[in-house]
C-alpha cells in the first residue's frame, strides 16, 4: 500500500535532489525561485 506519507517523503527527496542540482547552476536559480513562487500561489 502506498500512503500519503510515503508520497510526501518521496516528494521531499525529489525536491532536495533538485535543490542540490540547482545549486550548481546559479544562473538558473532566480528563474526556478520565481517558478516556485508562482506555483505556491496557485495552491
């Protein structure tokens, strides 16, 4: 069975990996930050 807690933990893992990879690309960080802000407003 796949619970919401497992899905949330997996989402956090993916976000952490994305944050680490983004740290190596400083020129793209502002764009990504703006994207996250827009996505947060929709929720």
